[in-house]
């Protein structure tokens, strides 16, 4: 159901596969996923996945509605989202969703129109970019004063506190329009739980870090490839700590991770990355590396008080 919807709407979408997707829905790492289905008799015609984190962002719920392409504009999406909203704990007052559309088409994008009809507003936009990994060649120069190291399927244990701190800063430190995320901390246990999910999905995780001489992580990036080589690998995040910006570390770690990804997943064709449209620094890095824009991911948001839900 979700795959049919995404394949219809998103640029050259390749599904993760049912078993891998189900791993995320069943995961036990602080997130819960409640799935609501809309049925016509015994036929499933729509779903909404309601994701909430139990460890942080306790005021927020993520809603991902999907309606079969042939069954749209029949108010199925509206009923699913309203039902999901009613099911939430009153403390979840910030509702967030995503809407993908081709560049320059925000004004006529169906998911944005749909979200607006339900009182959600576009909070920010991210440009999604794609790179042909088969043609990728090293793009970063030498960086002085830092060591760049790359790890497959997990960084060493002595780096996990530092990496967790950086992972928790990615959303807060990067521009995110009106979403305005706060910093969180990803503990070594949470880091290990996420790795375990990726392992169960048979995905390959490549992380590159920049280290100071006393082995502190000051820059990090992560790219995750699925076992289906036709599906683009996805860059999970990239961050350079404030005091270490301006030395080319962002491109250095991203470049190192892609070179290793080519070696670890030789059949992989494509890599996707996205960053907020206000984040000119990351967009410039991505352009220099050869990532080309393919679509926009809009993030929509609605604030609710319990009385109006
Ligand atoms: C977005 C989606 C869930 C909408 O489901 P739906 O059942 O077709 O939506 P509804 O029939 O409840 O539409 C409610 C209102 O949204 C707006 N809307 C929905 N689709 C629209 C479209 N293609 N063009 C313009 N407005 C649209 C309209 O105002 C509509 O009311 P109307 O039909 O009386 O004019 C569906 O298109 C879908 O599955 N898209 C792919 C997944 C996705 O983008 N989800 C994220 C949404 S934030």
C-alpha cells in the first residue's frame, strides 16, 4: 500500500521491501508506530503511520498518510489523518508530516494542498539530490590537523558518545525553518539499537568521522545502503561542530564515506541526500560533489491544543 503510493508520487522510487519496512514498524528503540488502515470491504485503500518518539520531542507526532492512487480525492486521506490525530496523547501538540513534489511545483503539489486543507502549514523545504555513484571520483582535498576515518556497520565503541552527541545535533544545528528542533543526545545504547535495525534490514552503514589529535570526533556523516542495489543509498546526516567549520571537513567526511560505499556495495548505482533550502553551505558541498536536484521534500506542521483536536 505504502509502496504503491510512493512509487506513484516520488521520483524513481524503489521500495525497501516489506520485511525491512516491517522491522521499522516493529522496532523497539524508543519509537512507536501506530498504523491505521482505511478499508473498502476487505480491501485496504489507505493507511496512516503515526510515529512518536518516547525518549525526546515528546510534544511531537509524525503522520504519514497514504491513499491508493486510484482511490484519491474521496476524503479517505482526510478521515485517516483526523482519526490518527484523535488517537494521540494530549501532550502531542505538534503534528508533522512530509510532502514530496517536483521542484518549482509547491503551489500545485497535491500533498501540500491536502495538508493545507487539514490546517497544516509548510514549515520548511528540503531539496532532495541524487548522485550517480558509478561515476563518482574522490572530490575532497587533503585536510590538515584532522584524521579522517571511515567505518562500516558501526563506529568503534570509544567513539560512540561523541558520535551520538553529533547525531543529536544534526537537526538542531542545521536550518529547519519553522520546525526549530532542539538538540537531543543519542546514547551509545540508542546508537547500537539503530545499528541493530539496519543489520536486521541487511543494510550497509558507512560512517566517516574527522578526529582531532586527542581522538575527539568533530565531524561525522553516515550513508546507509539497502541490499537492493537498485535502491539509492541514503545520507542520514552530516555535521561539523561549530568550532571546526571552514576547514573542508564536511566535504572530506562525505567524500570518504562515498568512496568506502563504492567499495562496500560495488553494485550500488545511486545515492540520495537532502538538506534544508536555507542550508547554502551543505547545498554547495553537494553541488561540488555532483549531486543533482531531483525533487523537494516539504515538511508540514500543525500545532493543536487538546480543545480543538
Ligand atoms: C496526500 C494524500 C494522502 C491525500 O489523500 P486523499 O484521500 O486523496 O485526500 P482527500 O480526498 O481527503 O482530500 C482532501 C482535500 O485535500 C486537497 N487535495 C487532495 N488531493 C489534491 C490534489 N491532487 N490536488 C489538489 N488538492 C488536493 C483538496 O482540498 C481535498 O478536498 P476536495 O477533494 O474536497 O477538494 C494522497 O494524495 C496520497 O496518498 N499521496 C501520497 C502520500 C503523501 O504525499 N502523503 C503526505 C501528505 S502530507
